[in-house]
C-alpha cells in the first residue's frame, strides 16, 4: 500500500513500463459565502474547497526526493496545502513525454476542481499520505 511519497517512488520503479508523474498542488480555501458553521469547521482544519494552484509533470528521475519537489514549488510563489499525484505508464519501454502528459494533467486539474479525487494520491507538505475519507 502506498502511504507516502517514498512508497510511491518505490512503486514507480517496480513498474514494467517507464512512468511519468503528474502533480497538482492545491490550496484549501473557504468560499466567500461560507456560513459561520463552515468557517468554524475550516478553522479546525475541516472542510473548505480545494483550488489547484500549480500543476506539473515530471519523469521520476527529475524528482529525486519530495523535498526537492517542495523547493521547486516554492519558487513559483504559490502557497499550497496538499498535492495530488498520479502516474502515467509509457509503452514499449518509452516513457510518456511532457506533451503527452498535458491532456491527462488538464483532466486531473478539472477532476480535482469538481471534487473527484479518489483516483489520486493526496500528500501533505511533508510527503505523507492524507486520508480524505
């Protein structure tokens, strides 16, 4: 079972075909029209809406560790609370290109905006899995 970034990278290395990783960094925000109850829950770390702020695709060898990924994300100036990760498989021993990853990455962003996050690995800023259930 994959419970953190290290587990993910180990699983990626064990795949028969080369992989490309898709990352969507999100910020948790409270809608402007939130009720007092929703605001109180948000202050306790519950609820809110996930807003994608950064999306990027990487070959596994481009992200040596989660710390490097966090550092790179900080260079964008965008604050984020969690990152969703997915992987794309290559074919015939050829890794997917960044161009091939664009449509799946766009679909991933839209899926997250709509609240459909079940197919992705959510990680906190330390690279640990988050239970969204």
